[in-house]
C-alpha cells in the first residue's frame, strides 16, 4: 500500500463531518456565532458591546455595528504593541500585512492561535480531505509539496511577534512534521527578494519528487517557468513525473488556466480553487466539475452579506442565488462584523456554494455600467478562446472624457500570447461584456454613453516591474483588475513607455 493509502484514513472522519454542510448551514453558523461571543465576552470589545447579554443573532446585530478596517485600526494597533484582551482573548502575536490595493495603505490583520488552527490550517486539511475523496487513486503523500510563501518581519519590538504575508505566517508556524514533506527549505520560502527566491525555489525543487503545488497562480507560474529555463524541459511532468495537484487561490485562475494546461499536459493533473484570505479561510472547490466553491461553515467565521443593490446585512440563511453581496465576517481573530472587501454570488443554497464576483472597491461604475471582476474574467476568457490569445495580466479603468468628449473603458493587457488582430480581440471582449452585463450593454447602446473599449498592449513584465517598484513583488500582492479611477492605470502607462 502507498503512503497515501495509509494516510487517507486520517481524513475519513472529517469527510463525514463535512456532509453537514449539505443541509445544516443555519445550525452550523448559529453555533459558530454562539462560540465566538462566548469566547470573547471578557475582552474589551466584548464588554463594550454587551456580549454577556447576547442571546442570538438579533442581539448581535443590535449591539455591534458593521466595521471597516478604519473602525478597528486603533484597537489592532494596541494589540500589535502587546496589549491583551482587546478584540480577542489573550495576546495576538501574528499580523498578516494586507496592502490596500486601491491605495497605498497597509492593513494589519490579527492572526490568533485559534485563527491559525480553526481557520487556516483547518482549511488546508479540508482541501486535502476533499481532494482524496474525489480521487481514490491519488498518491499525493508519496512525494513532496511545493508551497509558495511570502516573507515576514518583526512586529514593533514585541517579543516573538511577526508581521508579514499570511503565507509566511503559516509556514513559520506549521507543524514541524510538515517540513519533512514540503519544499523549499523554510529559509528559502521566507526570503523577501522574490527574484532570488524564485531561482532558489526552482533549483531546490527540480530534483525532488513533487506531487502537488500550492500558491498564487501568477507567482507559481513564474517559479515553474524559471524551473523550465534551468532544466531545459518543455513540460512540468518531465521534471516531476508524479505531479497531480495544484491548490490555488489569491487571484482568479481563469487568465492562467490555458498557460498551466500547456505547461502540464499530464492527464493525472487536477486543480482546486481555495479562498484563503488574510482575514480567514472561507471556501473550497469541492467539485472539480463546478467552478463555484463550498462555503466553509463550521470554522470560526460567522458570515453576513450586504446586498450590493442596497439594504442591510443579512445572515447566511437569508441569501438568494444570483445576487451580488459584499461579505461581512466575524472571526476568532477579533474581526467583528468586518467588511472584507470581496463580493460574492451564491450559485446554490443547498449546500451554500458561491463564486467570488469581485471587490467592493474593484469595479468600474463611472457611467452606471456596474462592471465587476467576474464580468471581466468571463469576457477575457471568451476573447482568448476565440482568438487563441493568452492573457498574463491586465487592469482596466474609465476614460472619463477624451479630446473629442468621448468616454470609454481603457484596458491595459499584458499578453502571454498575443492575438493576431488586437482590434478583433477588443471587439470580442466588448461584445461578450454586453452579453453578460445588461447595464454595460445599455451604456454601450449606439455608442451614446460609452464608446467601444480600447486596449493598450503592455510590454512584457510591465506588471511585475510595477509591483517591484512598489516593493510588492511576490507573496500575495496582486494588481487591481478594475478601478473606478485612473490612478493605477496611469502609473502603469507611464512605466509602459520606458
């Protein structure tokens, strides 16, 4: 029997427990809320918001406002200086640094011991549990795992306290036994210079029996491309014959799927999307034939949802499919009714499954067109399919009025494979956006409000150069896909001319 066959038994009880997600969503979520309130009742936040008097969701809503990072920032900063029992019991020593992607402000998200165990590591465990359940012939534990991580640094002068990428915090605190089956070495994984790290990871991993990889698609592709350059191979399975799985998250996989399929041609290869953010672990793609993810309901995350078309937050059991919601979370890291900034749409409520539709700040609605990231991804996928093109990176923003008093959307696209006819690609993208977004279609009607979209071709490595210039190359940093202003695209366009 293979090692995987032996280890598989460890996951069987959890596979059975996950069946409760099929129909017991409200019960699971009410239990989570009760547990969070009970554990935090003696914190400063709990005392100030009458946690001891709360008997359920209705009291919770009555006593606690919806918060952005700004509302919790002062409390988090006190926690970072070593104060205990502020938002969560005890002291919190780890903070995930999350850059505001529409401005330069950094957020420092507390990551408690309970958060590591009950959210992030539980999510990783469940990802493997679901994969093994779907793939009875898997031999994933018969080789190594390549896990990409960011970097971290000391947090103020607080002993043993760290701030950095969530992935670096997870690697720093991982069970030592896991280091026996993962690559690269911890020292390499935590390097801050991504270009140096990419080369070292490629060289350390290329002679190992890697069966699975985990990370952000864009950064993982960069590492794998470097490994192909060093080895002179064409396909990844020539380097790793037993590669079978990619656990990916952080950015949408759609723009990268074709490049991965060209790099990895093995029929044994599988993919699973994970929704693991700095603020918590929220979802897993439990069915490989379905692009939506299962909302994880028994971690220490209580969910609420704000309808993007207006209205107050609602609990999970009141959501509807097909609507766009901003996600609000309360967690065992001390985030209370916190707006995470992501928007989702439910594709099913039995069980609760969803897709990430975009960011509350990442959209274009300059002219009432309400273009969201999900629209952009689908439009680009269609244009690529029709032309054989491949997109590496992109961003888009409105042109409010040009010299001829015309308004349009401007797309800056870096192609991995350029279309033969860029104008045709633009027309196909524009056509598909009108088909999937009625507001965009209405604004494009007879070119009255919006002119046809414009595509500016980015030079190779433009987006990486922009991230590098801002000290954000590697880790979990990413380019904002859609912006309602021109700040980001103007910076990129200036860099594109050099």
